[in-house]
């Protein structure tokens, strides 16, 4: 993970619609393979991979390979957890306690 200030990390993450889309899908789905993630985000595979690589460098997602399948999920990083809660907010409100 890069040595960034909290503000720089937020700006880097939220400065891209693609990264926000990826985090939203991961917040809703949990763990997703790269191809499905690209489809659900409406991004090309290459663009998705680039964003996922950057999110991984920042420590915000975990990536693991199972055979030929690449699986991505939101990490336990404090910013990832907060963003997941924000991105799921409206759904949680509708579901109730």
C-alpha cells in the first residue's frame, strides 16, 4: 500500500467514476470475478483490471486467483469499510433494522 495521507487516499479513490462503480458492485455482491465485475460496472475488461489494480495498490480491495479465475472483494481497510457502508446506505435504510 502506498504511503498517502487520508485526504489523498479519499481523493484518489473518489476521483474516478470507474473505481466508485467497482466499489459499489463489490459492496452489493461481496466477491466477484473480474469478467462479471466488468459487465456489471459497464466497463471494458481492461479498464476494470486497471482500476482494480489501482484499488489493490491502495489497499482497498483484495484480489485472489483460483485457477484461471480472478476474484475481487472489498478489503478490511477502514476507508473500504466506510465506503461500503455509504454505498449500501439506501438499501439498508429500505430494509430497516
